[in-house]
C-alpha cells in the first residue's frame, strides 16, 4: 500500500513542475529586488546631489 503510493508520487511530475516554477519565480523576484535596490540607490544619490547643489 505504502509502496504503491510512493510509486505514484514519484511518477507524478505535476509536483516537481510546480516546485520548479516556484524556484524560477523566486529567482526572478530576488534579481528584480536587487536591481530595484541598486537603481533606487543611484536615484537617491542623484537627488541628493541635486538638492545639495540647489541649497
């Protein structure tokens, strides 16, 4: 009984596919967040420079 369930679970690729998609989505999210932080810091530095030059 248990061996049959395990065999069916191992043959089922839907779970593996869902996990792969979740990993890909996580990687994309990490890259996007890192990129946004870098761009945000550059924009902040530019705005700080502009504010310092005006005042």
